[in-house]
């Protein structure tokens, strides 16, 4: 009897519709003068900026879209010709390259910023990036300084420090727009944010199933776009309701992202966007499925229990800004990865180190040493870049990936237990 699926493809279809509409609004903003705020993904104050009538733009997302569409390379070269060093973040150089090309992108004409909010959560490069744009476009720049999370408990004074800055941002927005904060709307939007975060966390936890109904790296990077861009809207809640139906239907029918799941891995680090499909294809012959990833937590560590709270709106926004993956210390990241390996019953860890992203790459060699030697978790370490296509060596990556999973397969067959990978 033929199996009938009712919900498959819903996530991809709805995401395409929402993303297309979002980019169309940016393009229309060029003509309509709709104010645009540039903001970063990690700990972003989405709900607050929309409260004052700003459309949001995320240059990080523009960069990964340019990478997928094979446009990042020319943008990066344009920025280097302008004077940016080869070791500067590929996302930065992609955006500078777009700026020098009047923001003509594969998604259409992107709107230039009217306001820059630097929610500097875990990445010092963010500030220099936004300073360059502020100087070029002569627009206001507000810096939200977010303390780095070191221990298990965040000191109250650090939360209060961020909270005070949010109040300063509100005062600035009120002066700029001539309108007062709509607290009722903010609470409504934060309630939508909390519902979205709950559904996203439920989605991620579905990977505990055998087989996992989705790939928590190669598929989750698309599912995560909606929580990062549209968090705080009813549309985001509806989107994740539909994705959950799709994934639960896969579970009901024993369907996974590949024909047969043989190896379950946790992946650390961003994807190589210009070669995304090729990178995924290197793992498929070995039956590899990612069951948890750190990159899908760059917007927020909602799977660790944090939720926006409309009953204490400003305070919970401050807490949310602290809890983005790149804003956690290396020991906390290590413990998080260890918990993912245990919770999702993973066989190995894959570290994709990217040349130009220090927020991720700093400390990854130490992570490999810990998991390889102390935790005795088979660990594969590979390198390329998240935006620059010149640093992706297909043959070299294939050799390392094949050697690692062949060795892992032999160990499993021989029941040799866990050990360090190549």
C-alpha cells in the first residue's frame, strides 16, 4: 500500500514564501523610504525595532545567501581590491563588496541602512563592520555591549548592564521616530517570540529519534532562518507549527533525510555556503546524519531553556542577548557539545573550522584535543570558509571525510569502542 504524505515540503515552501516577501520589502524600501535597521542575528532586538516601525535587515543572512547563489566570491574580491585583508571575515567582505556595488544582490536591490544596531554578542568584528557602514552611509550607530558569559550563572549586574542599554536604545528610538514605545505590542510580540522558541526547541529535540527525521545541520540551517528573521511574529509561530507536522509525519513513517542512517554526528561550526550542497554530498555515502549542531544556535540557545517573557519584557530581552552560542565561553561550549553527544546518542563529532570566522574557529583545536584524547569521542576536523569559495578543496575534504568514516565503520564492526578520529 502506497504511503500518503500530507505535510512534506511544507517547511521549504513556506520559508521560500516568507523569505521572498522579506527581500521584496527590502527592495521596495528603496522607493518607499521605509526605514531599515541593520542588526546581527545573535541576541537581536527584533521585537523592539519593529515596535518603532523599522524593517529589519541581517547582512549575515545576505552573506550566506550570496554564498549559496555563488555571488560571495566576486563581492569578497571587490572588498579586497578596496583594501580589506584576506584574513578579514568573509561575511564582512561580502557586505562591503555589496556596498561597493550599490547593494545589487542575487535577491534584488537591497536597502541601505538608516540605523545600525550593533548587538555585539560574542564577536568583536561586528563593531568594526558596523563602524565602516556608519562612516560610509553617515547613519546613526548604537552599540549594545553584551558581556561574555563565563560561568554557569550570569551575575545580576551583567543582566542589569544590558537592560540599562536597552532602555537607552528605547530613548534613542523614541527621539528618532517621534513615537513612544508601544508596550502592549511589545508584550504581544514577545509572547509570539516565546511560542516560536518553544516550537523551535521541540523541533530540534526530534533528532533524538532513530532515525532522526531531519538533519540538524544541513536541514536545520534552513529551518533556523525563520526564528532569526521573523521571531516575534505570528507568522513565525505558524511556520514552526507546519514544520513540526512535517517532521512528525516523517517519524510516523520512519523517514529520515537520507535513505539509511548509519552514523549520527554532532557538527561544530558554520557551513561552507558557496559549496553547501557539495559539502553535504561528501557525508551522504557514509549514511551520516547530523543530530545536533552548534551553528543552529547562533541566534539563541533556546534549546537550553531560555524564553522571552512578556511579563518582564526588557529584562528577558537582556537575558536573551547574553544567551547566543558565540557569546558563551569555550568551556561552556565544550560542555554543551558533550551534552549533545550524550542526549542525541551521537557516534562522532565533526568540527568544520572556517578560516575567517574567529568567533567559531578560536578554540576549535582545543575542542578537538579534548574530545579526541579525554572524552574519547571520534572527532573529524576539516577546514574551509563560510563565505570565501577559494578555501574549499573538494578533493582534500573528500579524502579526510572518507578516511574518517571508513575508520569509524571498521571500529564499529570490530566493536573496538570509541577513539579519536583523524
